[in-house]
């Protein structure tokens, strides 16, 4: 495993890609509403890229057909946007997007509860957000990736939810997926030791039930769903390890 260490100049270039990733992420989240199709959300990313002369990191990645991933309800990640998929009241909408600029990628996601009133569903969203915060808080030079995964997992388990193990976070930078792998579970003091200049995507995928930890891929070859079809939530930030902690690169406003 070879982990890319970014210089200060390279991090400066990467910050711009991450800032734009966060900006379009929040635009997409703001437009997730009843009656809107996931294809229309995809159009927002395509238009943003045209306007700013940048590229959507996911478009064409391993032949993925969308400019972002839009996953609803029991879909964990990698949902393909479609003009035939209409967002309905009560949906959990997960928008996962990245922008490529200046030779670097950003990667970020958030979950929007569209007209959701069920307290347990709303708690799932809140806890997943807290899992992301816990993972980021654990980051820093000399910290093991097992410590980061452990911090995320403990928040989810304490709330009675499941943690997806088949799909995890990852390094991000020159490509949208790099070493190292960043699990949302772990044992303290194990796995890779973080160093300044490393950039990773931390992305807890939390499920309403423990059985939902197991996942399947639909026939489209992309969309990942919980095996028991329970609800799931997903939040993600791109983070840079610094000399004294970490910096969230995908943080333009009040997110998460």
C-alpha cells in the first residue's frame, strides 16, 4: 500500500476542488424535495461543472453514468440518478458528489430527510452525522485508522444502529479512490498510522437495524442496498491530516 502525501502547495490546490464539491453538495441537498427527480439533481451537477469548467469526479468513473450518486431510503450508496425516480415525502435522500479541479478531487455527501416525521428515522440521520463528527475528532498525526473506525462504530452501536462493513471510506486526492481504506469500524491501535499530508474521505454508512449491516448490489451493477431493506444514512467529508490535528476540506457553511 502506497499512501500519497500531499505537499502544502498540493493541499492548496485540493482545497479548491473540495470547496466546490461542498458547494454543489449543498446545492443538490437544497433541491431535494417532493416531486423532483433524481435525474434533475444530476442536472444540477452537470450545469455546475459546465459553468465552472470543472469535471464531476464520478462521471464515467468505472463507467458510472451519473454526475453524482443519489441513493434513496434503503439504498446505501451508488444510486444512479434517473428522470424516472421521483423523490417522495418521507424519503431519505443521500447525495454523494465530488469535483475534480487542478489535478485533485473532493468527495463529500449528506443525507436529507424530505418531509420525514418518524422520530426513529430522524434519529438515524442525526446519529450518522454524529458518527462522522466522531471519526473526524479522532483524526490526527500518530493516530491509527483503527482508532478512527472505533470512534465511528461506538457512536452507532450506542444508538442501537448498524454499521455497514462491506463499503468503507478511502483515501482521496489525485484520484477519487486512493489508499488507504478507511473502515467505519475498528480496533484501537491497529491499521495504518496517519501522517500530515494524508487526505482521506471519512464516510459512515449507518443502518436502522443491525441486520442492515449486510448489503447487496442491485442488478444495475451499482446501487448498494441493505439486505433487509431497512433505511440507511450516509455523511462524508474529505479531511486532511495536519501537524496538530486535521482540517475538514469540504466545509463551506454549516455542514454537518
